[in-house]
C-alpha cells in the first residue's frame, strides 16, 4: 500500500538573510507524499528562495528544516545551455547521472517525448524541452519533485498539457510536488495546498480557503491572467524596494 501520509519535508519559521536583508522570514510549510503544494506571489517574493531552502541550496539563518527523504529532483526556472553545441536528448538525460536506457525511455514516455530520444535538443519546441527537463528530473523516481515555473515559455495549449502531466506524475509516482506557479487556474483547480508569499507567508491553506482570504484577494483581485501584481498590507515589518524584509 502506498504511504500517502509520509511527511517529506517541514519548514518551521525558516528565514534566509542576504546582505543583512531577509529574503524570506517566518516560512512554515509541510509537504507529504502524493501532495501538490504551490507557492504563489509577486516577483522577488521569495518563492525560489523557499524552494532552495528545501533543496539545501540555501542554509537558513533562523528556524528549522526537517527532511525525511534524500530522493529529491529539481527543475529550475532557468537552465544555462550553449545552444550552439550539438546535444541529443539522450546525452542531456545522462549529463549529471548514470541512467539505464530503460529508465530514460520510461521517463520520456511518461512525459510524451520518447520519440525525441536521439533528436538534438536545440530543435525541440519550448513545450518539448520542458517535458525533457521534467523527464530528466523524474527518471530516478524522486519522492519530492520541485518545479520552478515549469511552463515558462510554453504556449497556452502547452501549459494545459504540462499541468495535466504534473498531476499525472503526482498520482503515478505518489511523490510530493513543490510547485512555483503564476497560473492561478491550475493552482485553484489542482493544488492541494496553496501558500501566498511576499517575503513571508501572507496566507496559506486549501485553494477554496485561500481564494477567499483578504490577503489573497488584495494580491490578485479579479485578475484571472498569470500576471501577478504587487500589493500592500499591514503587518509588523516593512519591505524594501527590492521586496526584501527590512525589519
């Protein structure tokens, strides 16, 4: 029987400072197997920083981090590739780890791009390349998958297909997913838990609860597009112009 209730990672009042400014402060969250947790918020709100805390890329300056798995995979928002170099999908899949051909084919089949196995990645569409990135992440069957804006640069129909793929991965692998997304439709229709960030947690909970929270409404208003707007709210600290917490 699959363990749907295994706690994979927990942050308790976690905070990270850089140049004496808080990038994020007081962030608490839990991610379980089979659960999709989504971070939303304006640019510079600490979404990627929070993901990197989970990944141990950023060490916290306050709070606690508890991890019950080392089987993590990460698809970053941006990846640096020299597109002038000939690089097949097969080669890209094995750049940083050894994979059996069966593992590569299974992952590419799940993401729908196995037919591109020996194609040059520079000839792929944006959506196809994103599917390869996700396939590379899931090839080792992680317990926790972290996706930072996985549909960036993909057209609308491609976005829908990729979000459906993310739901399928969560179900088929029974893995936890930490997703950074600007797509409110997906967040409110397919996410188990939503966290609104702006350097700190403004509100969090099930989508149906968060969508009625004053902080969420102030942040998004009536907007239904993926464009996020900054907002102002009252709390016991202030934000600098770059979005960091000054005190």
